C-alpha cells in the first residue's frame, strides 16, 4: 500500500473533536456522503496492515492474503457495509475485525469469487512491504485476533509519532524529534539532558522544556488519534486502557 497519512480534505487532523473520522462515518451510515467516504478510506489506509496480519495468521499464504485483504477493503468501502456498524459499539477497530471475520468465512464458501475486489473501489496494497512487515512478527502462538490488535496499536502509535515528528522537526529543526523521543519511549535514559543539549545545540533548560512539551503532546495526540476511531468522546479512555493492555501483553 502506498502510505498516505494526510487527512481527507475538510477533515481536521484530529484536533476538532466535533468532526472525527469514524463519528462522521457513523453519522452517515444511512446516507453516506463524499466526506464520510473519504474519512472511511483514510481510516482503512492507516489500519490496513492489521488486517493483512490477521489474514496471514489465519494460515493464508501471501498471495491469497493480498487478494483477501484487497477484497475485504473493497467491501468495507462499499456503502452497504456501513449499515452493519453498531452505534452502541462504535469503535472502528471492533467493526473492522467483526466484518473481517465474516468476510473470510464468506470467501471460504465461495472460493471462485473475483479476486481483489473486481471493479470496486480499492485500497492499494504494497505487497512487498506487507510481507516484509509480517515476516518480522514473532513466531509465537498468539491468535489472529490478538495479532490484529497488536498491529492496530502499533499502527496507531506510529501515526502519533509521525505527527509529533512533523511538529518537533519543523522550522529547520530536522532530527530533533529522534533525539528527544528516546526520553519519551525509554524509561531508562542512556544520555543526560546536558549531552542532548550539546548534540542539538540547545541549552539544557531548552532540552528540559522540549522533553516536557513532547510528553504533553504525546498524550494529547494519542487521545486525538484514538478519538478518530471511536464514535464518542466517552470511549477514548476505555480504548486507551484496552490498547495499553494489548501492548503490555
């Protein structure tokens, strides 16, 4: 798949909680609009790899997994699938996994169906990248469902880091984020603030301030990105706890 993390035209990059990707799609279930279809496509582009990993873990070889994944997204992007979204359980993650399980069962029953979604709308898959990423997955015994959720959490966190990189490397400060993020991701620091200050050409107080701001923005952006995948603000904290449990497991 060609990576495209930019939001669809007219949709904020997570900062406007009044109009978010999945809530927009949910609101348009009975009469999808061009904007809601763009929002749904953006969600699919961001979270395509967990689907591919799930299909591979179910035992399908790479070529078949590509076909099944492409056919699945063709179905997701079809307007009628939105009617299956449950407003009472409005997480895009839950909707996608439920629909994926049903899709694989259906495709098993009709193995002669057209591959790659026929003439339906497509999400372009980078087959080489998909298999390369799947190849580095641990050969453990976790279920396809657990692997899906792990990869979902990874995709979400990567989205968060990508946004933070844009913020912190802007205005001619390229490379600053990769240095500061070690204080965000690693509980045990291997370098001091003074060493980082010398490396970045900053004062130690500026580094301290930058790390504090990074940690604050990490929490805020994480909530913004999760908010894009749930229907209500009230679901954000529960989703955070769920994803943290997945990553800890």
